[in-house]
């Protein structure tokens, strides 16, 4: 699943008329970078949620056949945040663990790692070094187990593998996934890894410009 429902407030005015996932970087939309990497890694059934200007996302990407994939869209009348968005899409995601990628990041993570991945608990998070704009990080990683306390802290990349059971006590609506993860961490049900490759959070026009400068068209 690619999360693509954010309004992109920090990207305004670019996102006033264009949904953030369709902003261009290196000659293609941000979301297309993910799609191509996922398809190349063997993921050919992709759920995409959307809210703000979502019809443009569907019009641009189509049914996925152009990319060698099949797309399923989870339409949100208002952005439901990560937790609510995934919960609404659960009927499309099925009963097995699934991969989720934030639509507003760019990375070279090898998604093929998640083929035949054996999830030990309820979630597996990919963590990265703290970027300049988020120096305090999010979580602590020790012996492949993620916890909220401890040093040094790392930043959640927006790439994760979740078990549907993580959402078993949820109800429809707008909510963050963070409380679910924190509760699971109490029971050591969240594993993780420290990824050292290329990763950027494309949250502002300045960081989008930086990505364009890094990508060779």
C-alpha cells in the first residue's frame, strides 16, 4: 500500500492544484518512483489511498496496467491519517501481513526484502538516520527490536510491514498509527532494521528541489 492521502500543507502553493504524490522529481511523479521500485521488486498488486485531489491521482495513474501492476484505490472523503487510512483499506489488503510505504518519501530501499518476510510480531519498521529537520528521531532499535525509549534514536522511514491484527481493536475514522505501535512495543511486538541507504522526506518545496538535484534524469 502506498499512502497518498495527505494534503501537503507544507508544499503549498505547489499542492493547491496538484496532489503531493504527483509532484515531479527527476522527470516523473513522486509516487511513480515508488511504483516502479515496487513492481521491479515483484509487488504487482498495489493499494493507493487518496483524499485531496484524489481524482487526479486516479486519472494520472489509471488501473496500473501501464506500470505492469494492478491498482486498487481507497478513496477518503477526508484524509484519515496513517492509521485510519490503513484501517479503511484492510478489506483490500486481506488477512496476511502487508507492506506500506509513505507516498512523500524517496528512497532506494530494496523492497524485495519483504518477499517471504517472516513477521515475528505485529509490525516491522524500517528506521533511518535522523535527518536535519528531525534531529531527535522517533524510536530506539536494539537487537532488531524497536522501543520508544533509549538512545541513540532513529527516524521512522515511512516504510513498514504490518500484520492486520495490529488494527483489530480499531474503528473507522481518522486516527494515527503511533498509539498502536507504542502499545505493540510494550509487548515487544515491533521489530525493526536500520537502513543506511538513500532516503529523503519530501515534505517541503526545498526538499523537493534537493531531490531533483540528486536525481539524474
